């Protein structure tokens, strides 16, 4: 969507840059090498062949579900690209692919960059993929331009981001339940699957990285929402990955004959549900902020045209960067549910079954991303990530920053998922600029 | 629910009564024999054994689905009861059981009384069954008290009222589609099933009764709604069987990620559906009358907690005695749908897929039922039948009248379906009184 973009490749004055604080970078008139946008595009197109519908094109999207044949083939291509960037790919016991480019200062911890290349069934060619291949392109650019960084640069292509168990979770926390030694068939299947991508379910604990073992983690990703596209802003600076609460609402009315039961004698669970759906929307939009609330799943019993619904079960999902706000909105919806139950002569219960804490992005990294974008003449805006990402797992072991690029029409998890090639290149260049700025910044300690 | 009831059996002054108009019956101080309430109860209890859940009692309801073994056994009991009432049961090619008691005037057409004894799966012991066994009890009472009627009295126990093809439809109209000669597997199955109850699919046309071939049809039935029970009125006088329109509403929004799509950018099909559900209710209740409207079936796509619903399909069913009103309400809902589509940025289509004309009860028969009830000291109220009945088919060949008795709590098509024994006896006595009043009334012609 944007047209402002630099293609000129300027050699870094590395000796000078290394002494400058991050925010002085642009003011000092320094520049950074630019990624090869055509090569980045070609790598996305090449990878799209693995999992593409038979007879389809790039525009038909991809089903490269983790552990599938397509995933195995896609991972092989990614490793080939890593080798072309001068890296030696390694697969850990959780199936994560990594490759490290040494830095000049052996005392420094690595700057980790990456994402994932597995997709949802019927997914698109950008979600995770752009961040993974841009990370490789960034390293290849450093290599081509002989830019020596102080920190080691490490690429991580996390396994199975779209499913469970997530490779990034296994790398940053305890062994995921599905990989624990167990006779349960689901666990056995997960362990078998992991072996197909070179993992070792018996040794997953060995994949764990210690908290504080990285300088930081940077992930470029498509927004998957429509904010940047609508606002015509090429770079999003992620404030954090939202907290999520999910509730199940059960409404008990009385199923009865739709012909013989007069309107005033009804206890219609679906009318109560309709009021709940509107209440959830109203409560979520009644105050300013980026919070979202959704009734996404709803089931009616007995679900026949000539029977008054006796029972409705539906979900309520609430997301915001503040878990306090998420909890407060849920409480307001639960209070409204009791009013609706009284109005409709139904019984309503609302039970929370999922609670995820937010993962906040590091403030200094947000500033660094903004500076890197500004250096390229790219406008930015801060926004929360409503979707989950590997970054929320990796935030457990070090400072995390995320760069978003626009999703055309906000579409994602769909063959129609698209980000313009210009925006892809912008994102990769901002990732490179941020990485170099962080690398040059003298840091006192871990964070 | 009621306690006023006559048990005294008084011999009819038939010669005198025969000359009196219907409404003068009570004023003339005449009385009619009363049915044997205990015998009626016993017959209901006996029939309940066929299709009862294993190890259950009367209170556990019954699954006597048409053509099943339980149906075959139940029909055998009904025929045995008919024989005990002096009738010779006959099974027509559509599986309907009938039995005729001759009248004194060979020029008169029969008064037809009856209902059905098949049930829904997991049904109760009253729906159809009360009307069928009360009809037999009425004839047995006439027989015991040696009451000679002028008209023949004919009992009809219609086959497969709860399913398709209905025996009463086959007896009053063209051969139902499912019994037409055809190689379609569904038709073959229906024809095989019909043979199990003594029908003959090849000769179903022979079961058809000509329009004008009956003096009238009277059917006693449980209300299946909660109006009589709520109003504490023991006898309902049915004004007719309602017209029914069913619509399918399809709402197209845009499915999207529930985390990444800000509230103002959503096109949520379920929010539009919630507004439709409330609109259907509001439009149906905004004017006086007995009309009902129901959203009974609703399906969400893709139906996941973390995805904004992209598509909702739901039904709208509207019922009223006036098909004009039903059409007008549907049109108002369709107009509202377009407003909602505009408000929610969705696309809504509303398509009628079922239209049933009403079957109005004969006004003179309504008056006769009221008089018969008054003669027994029973209060009445007029009300539409929101449910379909054999009577709506039989109305095609002659004047139709229906008597309702209260359903406790309005519950039906459920093992919990119940009508007090006192109300059952009241209904049977009103059926008997109405029959005798009609029999005595000098009628000029067919209707």
C-alpha cells in the first residue's frame, strides 16, 4: 500500500554506528543496507508451492499444517535458504529450526529473530512465513554487505505455531502436556508427529532456553487485522499481545411447540441469547480503547423450525492488552446476563474456561522499531496484537518486539490473505534496521 | 384441573331431542349419557404399554412411531376396544382404521369422530390417543345406553399422523407423494412400512373419501399449549388450525479473526441475527391477537470462539388463523431485515419455503361444542390450534370441529405430556354431547 521505500544499498559505517545510541541513528544520518526485496518475494513464492492446492497458484493459498508432508518439505526449503545465508540450520528436540550468525563480542547474548512457516488448513502465504523468510533475508543481507554485528544473530523458525504443542512454548517453558510421556493416544500421536520433523519427544526439555539467555526477540508479522490497511500506515509497532478470556454461556429456557405456545408463555432461550449477543457488543464498544469482544460460537437445542429453543450455549471472548479491563468487561457481561435471565424467564450461567495473560512488548524495542521505520521514511502506529504469536512465548525469556505490516482488507487465515510486496520489503527493512540499532546500543544488562 | 363433572347417566328422550335445534338442547333441560371415565382411563393406560421405555411406567411416556412394532400392537388393542364397543374395525389401503355404527336414517351421511394413536419418538400418552380412545368410549357409551342416533357414527383412527404420509391426508386428497408408484428408495420404504399396518400402497387411492361424504368430523385433542391450563378453563373450542409460513433467513457478513479485527471494522453475521431474532419477536407481539412467531433453528458459520461469524442461517416461522396476517407479519420482518442489513453491513435474504393455508372450524360446530360444554357446566374458551391435526385434512371433505382439553403446563411431545383424568372425561363427554346435538339437528344439506 505504501510507495516510500529505499532500494539503495549503503555500506554501513559500522565503527561509528556501534557507539551511537539507538535513537541517534537516524539523526546521525547513518543508513543501513536494504534487503533484496525481489529475493524475499521469490522465497515466499517458492515456499508457497509446498501445501498448495493441486493445480492452484500462489493466490490459492496453502495448507501446510504442522508435521504434514508439506510442512516437512517447506522446512527443507527454509533450511536451504538459511544455508544460502551462511547459516548452519539445527533442529532442536521440539522441532524448532535455528541458525546462528556469530557476533564480534563473545560476551553478548544473541538477538533472536524469526517466526513460523506452518499454516492453518486453507491458510495464506504470509502468516508467519513473512517473518521467517524476512529473518533469513536479513541475515543474508548482513552477509552480502559484510556487516559484522556485535551480538550473535540467531534465526528461529518455531515449529507448529498454529497448533498444539507450539515449538516456541516448548523452547521457553516446561514440556507441553501433549509431549509429556504418557500412554494417551493424543500424546502418542503428537510425539509421532514431532519425530516426522526431526524432533525428539523424549528430549523436548533439552530445547528449553533459559530466561535471560537472549538479548531480545524481534518478530515481523502480518497484522491479520484491518487497522493498518484502513489507516494507510505501513508499519505497526506492537504494544503487546492481548490478554484473552473465554466464557461459556449456557441459557436454559423451556423447549416447547412453536405453534401451541402463546408468546407471553414462552421461555425462549434464543431470545435471551440474542439479548446477550447485543449486550456483549454494547458493553465492549461503550468505552474507548482497542478491546474486542465476540460471540463466535453458538448452538441451539433442539434446533428445529417448529420448536421454541429450550437451550442455547454460546461463547464470549474478550481481548485487550489489560487483563484488568478484560476481567471488568466480563464481569459487566455476567451482570447483564442476570438481568436478561430475569427479563426472559430463563436461567443463565456464564463460566470462564480460558484465561491468558497479556505479553507486553518491551518499550525500548517499540521505540527502536519506530526509529528504524522513521529512518526509512515510513509512518508507524502503535497497536495491540489481537492474535497470539510465537512472540508471546518468547517474551518469557527476554525483551520482545513485534513489527506489523498491513494485511489487505484485514483478511487472514484464508487463501485471500495478502500483503503487498512493497509492505513485505518495508517490514523486512524495519526488522533489519531495528536489529542493527539494538546491536549498536550499549546495554547495561539483560533488559 | 376441573372438578365440575357429571357422572349420572340419564337416558335420552331421543324422540323429543331429535326435533330440537342444537343450542336449545341445554335450555330444554335434556341430558345425555356420560362416558365411563374409569374405562376411558384404563384404555389409555393399557395402550401406553405399547412403545413404553423398557422398565418404565405410564409416566415415562411412549415411543409408538407409526409403522413400528409398537404401533402395530397398539393398533391391535384399539381394534379390540372397537369390537368391545360393537364395531367391526376395517383397515383401509392407507392404514386408517375405521368402524361404523349404523344410524336410524339411511339417507344421512356419517358423523366421523376420531384421531390418531401413533406418537413422536419420546412422546406422551395423550396426543391423539385421547381423541381416538374417547371416540371408542363414546360409541361404547351409546351402545351401553342403547342410544340410537339418526346418523351413522363412524370412528376413524388415522394412520401416521406424526409423520409423512399422513393417513388422513390420503383419505381426503390425492395419493401422497411418498406412496406414489416410484423407484425412489424413500418411497419404497414408505410403501413397505404401510404394508406392515395392513395398508396396500398400490390401492391407496381407494381410501379416498369424497368431499361432502360426511355430515361432519369431530376431534377431541389435548391442547398441547398452556392457554387452557393457565386460564383454568376445562374445554377449548377450536376456531381453526392456523396458517403457517416458514422462512429461511441467510445473513452474510465477513468471517474474520476475533482478536485482530477492531469492533468498528466488523461485519458480524451473528449480531445481525441477534437483531433479527429480537425483531421477529417484537413484530409478532406488537399487535393484539394469537399470532406466534419463532426463530427455532439457527446455525453459525464457521462457529468457533475466536472467529467472527461470517454467515448465519436461521428459520422464521409465523402462525395465525389468518393467512393474510401471517403474510403481513412476514413482510414486515423482511423489511426490518433490510434495515438490519444496512445497520450491520451484512447482506440478508429472507425466503419463504413453506406456506400452509389455515383450516377453519365450522361455526355451527363451535357453537354446538360450547352448548354441549355448558350443558355439563363446563366453561369454554375459543382459541386457534397452533399445531396441525388430522382435522385439518378432514376439513377438506366436510365441516370440522375440534375440542381441546388442557395440557398440564402446556407440555406436549414429551413423556411429561399430561392431561388430568377429569379433563379427559370432560372432553369425552363434550364430544358425546356435541355428537348427539349434531345428530338431532335437522340439517338442510351438506354443511
